[in-house]
């Protein structure tokens, strides 16, 4: 992800200076999509990992309460 981010940053600098070609713009668009998709997956994995722990704790508390 760091390499993708670096490529995006470099091309944004080129864009700001009016030096970005159409093919580079297409490449940057694809790179931002790739970065976005990877971040979405990481967010999902984080939620999955952390919400599962909370759910288990709630279920354990409920089991203890009803016993």
C-alpha cells in the first residue's frame, strides 16, 4: 500500500503542475481504486476481529446472568 500511495502522491504533484498525461491520470485513478479497495478490506477485517470479541463478551455475560 505504501508503494501505491507514493505513486498517487507523485502523480498528484504532476497534476498540480499541469504535467500529468491522460495515461498517467488513468493509472492514478486505478491506483486510487486499488488503495480504496485494500483499505475497505482492512477495515472489514478490523471490524470482524474486534466486533467478534465484543459479541463473545456479551454472550458470556448473558450466559453468566441466566445461570
